[in-house]
C-alpha cells in the first residue's frame, strides 16, 4: 500500500504546497517547528480541509478537489496517534483499545487484539483509567487504540515529543516492533533526527511548507546538501550492517559493506541485521592511515562531495564500500588537506549508534 | 403524612414538584441542543439566539408571563394552533405552569451545560472521529459522558429555579388551587388572608428543605461523575 499526498493550503504566515508518496514501512515527515507537518497530517486525516489537492491510499481516494471529493475523518480508516495521546478519560484502557473496533468493517479478532496488547506491553494496564498511566504508557495505549481500529494506514504526529528521554527510549523498541511486525504504512511526523534514524525507511523533508528532499532514509540522511535541514549537530548517515561476532572484551563486531566496525556489546545474535547511525560530527578525516590513535574504527574512504555550510564547517560525503556516510569538518581543515571529490582518505569513526532492523532502500 | 401540612398545602407542594419535574425533563434535550449550538457551532444569528435564551433572566418575570400568555394563550398564535391540532392546552393548566417554569429556568440550564461543553477538549472528539465514529456516535460516546456533570448540575439548577418560579407563572396561568397554585403562589395566597402566616411559614420551610436537598444532591452527583470522568 502506498499513500500519495498532494496538498496546497494557505495558512497565516505559511503556504503549504507539498507532494510526496509514503510507501510500505515508516515514512518520516521531517521538519522544524512551523514547517507545516501537523497541518499536512491533519489534512491527510481529514481533520482539516485543505484548499486544494488529492490524498489517496493506492487507488482509494480520500480527498480530491478536482473531483469535489472529501471523505469525513471517520470514513478514512486511518489510525492517528497524537502527540498528547488523547485517550478517552472516562474509559478504561480496555474500552479505549476497543473503541475503534465497533466502527471497523472487520473488527480485529481476539488473537489479533492479544497480539497488539502483547506487542505494546500493555496487558497489565487494561483495567486502569488513563489518568493513572505514565506518559509512556499512555502513548503505547494510544498506538494500540489506533492499531485496533483496523486502519489502512497509521499516522503518528510526534508521538514521543511530549516524553522525556527515558520514556522515549522505553517506547522506541515497541515502534520498531510495530514497523517490523505489521505491513501497515506509517506516516511518522518528527523533528528528531535520532528518532527518524531509528525508525524511518523513507524520509520526506518539509521546509516552510515545501518538500525539499524525499527518498529512502539512507539516501536522504547521507546527502550533504540536506545537512542544513537536519542541523550540523544532528546530521548523520545510516549504514546497513550485520552482526559478525561478539568479542570477549565486550565489543561487538559489525560487518558493513566497507569493512568492520567495533561497537559496544549488542545483545542480538550474530547474523542479525541492524542499522548503524554514524553522526557527521563523530567522523574525522585523515589522509594517511593514522597510527597510535585510540579510535578503533578506521575505514578507507573516497570523498564523493563537499558541501559548504553556513558557518565555518563543511559537510563531506564519503563512500565506504557501497555506502555513503557524512563527515563534518572545518572549512580550514578541508582546505589544508585539499579535500575534494575523488580523494582517497581514511575515516576515523569516534562513535556509532545502532538501531535494529533494515535500512529502507539500502538494505 | 398530612399531619403537619394542610390538604391545600400538600396540593401546592405536590403540584410544584410535578411542574418542576416536567419543566426540567421536557426542556433538557432542547437545553443540551442549544448549549451545544452556542458552544460549538457557528451560524448566522447566533447572538440573537443567545439573547433570546438569556432574555427571561433579565426581563421582569411578569413580562415573560405576559408574553407567554400572548403566545400560548388560547387566543395566541401558538396556543391556538396547539389546541386545535394536538389538543394541548397551556392556559390556566398545570402544563402552563410547567412551561412558564421551563422558560424561566432555561437560561440557567443552558449556561451550566454550555460551560461543561466548552470544557471538553475538541481534540478528544477528533480522536474519536479518526477511530471511525461519526458525529452522532462521537457525541454519544465521548462528549455526552464527559459533560454529564454539567448536565446534572444544569438540570438540578433548573429544577430548583422552577420550584421557586412565581412572577411568570401567576401572570400566565393565574393562581388556581389544585391546578396552577404552585408552592410560591400558595405562600403568596396564604399571606393575603388573615391567619395564613403559619401555613405560609410551613411552606417556606418546605421550600428551604427542597432547595437544600437539591443542592446537596447536585454536589454529590457532580463529584461522583467528575471523579469518573477525570480518568482516575
């Protein structure tokens, strides 16, 4: 299933004019506050009637100004997970979860319900009321409630933004399971590059109401021209990998196309696919293979592009094996080392973050 | 039971209870609808509707009663129509007393319900819509349970107001014992005759007791429902 969206809508101070497609998997709609993300998702859900456009899931049209067609939200069958949960305060968790089922053409059966409850780890909360839940528990129930309305598509509007870091870390694995265990397309709105790097298979970058970049997550995240959108401190590439071995000194060896990376111990078994996030600020460049250095991960690389930023830094795109990563260095270093496309060098990777699952489009 | 209240006094109390009960119950659906319209909908003439609803609060009750007599009296346009078509007579009947009480209590009822509706987060209703509920189902499953405390408060307030309504009632349907002589009308009548003070005092006591009972009941109910709705 693919969601195609084309929407034009004038708001005070912002004109939204965006078109994109969200295929199977998680499509992250990324943008800074005020870029028009929520407006866009509300238009898809039918909570807002845009000036013009068309929204369709495959050939099922939800909205089309050209044909004068507009389905009200309750007939769109899109599960919507809001930033603030929006659980019904007067119902128990169980009632909240089953709310959508009575309107669904085919209600989820007992086994499917149990599976969703188990997947989200909310079995012990069923008889409680929302007022007695923590923020993270509320969001997990909200995800379950949306899933159990038998939707054709899941919309998530910054579902983690209202939570603190530990709560985010608590929910992210559930969302990864959701991505990997259902074949529901998910439109995931976020302004957090970290979340996107962990969850997204496709990334759509929205800037001042326009789509500035769209494509497979690994491709968009390793694009040096997209660095200003993500911010120089957060930009970083995604690389698909596979656990090769666990070492007795607590390190795990991950095989990527351009070599091997040593990372802190991962619990998954050897052979497991994962995605490795290498942030641009954690990559140093060296013309010769460095000796006597504490960093363990030194990979041969070829410069493919150099994009100056607005400040004193430049974004350097490197090819490592068949993957692309980014390095952020100062303009002065780039000039001193003579860094330009085609140059062979070594990338010194200071730290690596790991997320489970395959990278969209590259895995 | 009639030991300390005379038959005429009992009659007035019973009539008042009946009039107030029906005034409240019959106007409640309209009250909810009007409160909903004023709180949520935008339509031309909204301020005029708002004004008309609140008019009985500001007008002298005698004027409201007189206007009711002009409209719903047997010679009135609406009254004549209802009598011909439905056999429904308001003038000088207990039904008329109920109508007068309902009109006078309506602004209080609408106000309480409207405040409750305005306190409901429309985002919850949006969430219900995205889960597949149409407008009526959203109202029945989300909005209505959440505004229940406001509805109860509004109904009890209206009931108490109806129990005490005097001016519009006596103007519209007069003061006929057993037919339109409500509790306040009876107190008024007793005070007009020599030696009626003790009966008036007893009825005043009944009034106070009913009013206090209504207020307490509303408090208890509202607290119970608020606890349920707050989600704990």
